[in-house]
C-alpha cells in the first residue's frame, strides 16, 4: 500500500511540474512616448491566441503565456500597435498613431469626428486669448471667426460688448447668443426684448478658458432649441493635467482712450463767432467773455483715459486618484 501511495505522489509532483513548465510569467510596464506617462488600459495579447490582459493604474501588467509563445501584441486607442518579443521583464513605449486620430468636435450633448461634421462651427483655443488684454473674453472673439460681430456699445471699458452671430435671428427675443459653460447654459445680455446689463461672461477669466466653439447655423444649434436662434457659444474651462502641482500667475495692465477728437472752438473763438451771427442778423453783439477770461476745455471733463488691470493665480494638477484646478482672479476697471 505504501509503495502505491508513494508512486501516486511522485506522479502528481511530476504532473504539476509539467503544467508549470508549460507557461511562463511575463511582467512589464507600458508608457507613452509623447509625455512619458503610464498607459492605463492598454491591451496585451499573445499573438495568435486569445490569452491576454490589460495594464492597471500604474501601467503595469502580469501575464502567464504559453512556453512556446514568442510574441506579444500591444495596442491602445490612438497609439500605434506594437509586437514585442516575450521576455520575463518588459518596458514598452507606445508612440502616437496620427493616422488613427480624428479630431473630435463637441455637438450639443455628444461628440462627432470633425470630418463627419457638415454644419458651421468655429473653434478658438484658449492660448490665443489668454495673453491678450481686454475687458472680457467676448471682445477677443472679434475677427477670430467668420460671421461673428463684436460691437462695443460705448467707450466705457466696463460696458459688456454686443455679440451678433450671422445677424439678428429673432424679432422680439433679443439678439444675444446662448452661452454654455461646461455644459451649463447661462444668461447674458438682452433677453426677451428687454435690455439687461447682466454680463455673466465678465466673471470668466480668459486665462481659465481651454477653448470655445461658436455654433452658427441651424444644423449645429438645433439640439439647443429656440434659445439658440442667435447662435451658441460653447465654453470649456481648463482642468488639472497629469503630473505635479503647477502654480501659474498672469497679470497685465491696459489703457483705453479716444483715438481722435474733433477740434472745438475755445471760449474767445466762440464769442467771436456768436457776435458775427448777431451782427449778420442785424442785432447788436451780445456774447462776451467774463472778467476772469474763463476758457473751459470740456473734453477734459467729458473724456478720460480708461485703466484696467488684471491679476490671476491658478493651481492645478492631477494624479490617478484625483484632479483639481483652482484659480482666483481680480480685475479693476476705471473708465
């Protein structure tokens, strides 16, 4: 009996050894050649089989592969697929595949590939406006998209500009486009035919804007309903980027003044012209200078140089567990 049990035990040990000898443990880490960050969710597959796995939050993977396997196939969306020789420890770098990348355009509550979008959409990147000094980002829209007019109602630097996209689209419901900030509509400008000085856009720091898209025709704005009759401006603000904490300061000073003023008569010239008028009409001259010879320069009391300065600080960063972007901005306008 003891001989039989010993024989069975030896057979079992040999069988286990044979099973273990049929697979090889492979470990590795996958990173991106573009920024050096780990690639989460990359697919690792033994070539010619269905055996595979995906990378974890650290970009690492462990896979038991058949002993006779020779090649692993590594793939990830937007990255070029690679074939690597099997080794106990691997460090794989994936490169972007430009041929597989299609620019994505936000359309209503979804997205489409840019080549599939046939409606009229203009996009402006945040870096194009963050370095420019202006009372609000809306004035930065001028000249950056066809069919978009930005009109300053007065010389007051604190007055919100009027934005018109492809003309006035409604008769009695105002002419201000619909602004959607990170998917949330906001009210700004004149609504339902009555003028309002509410300017929600003045609360947005241009340095915090990642990009904004201008939807200009019915096909692009249909999903937003009647509120989009005058066009839609989609605003996307910045978020924290993967990596260590980043502190950014941005500050600037701007001045606003009249480019050209009409030449006016001074007090003595006005008296002379007024008396000529009386003389030509047959009356006695009635205009005269006072004893002090007062000569008021009314332009100095009507116009002055507008001054605006802005200071903003942002703190941003991200890790696999969290993402954050904090900013504070102060703008002082005098005009």
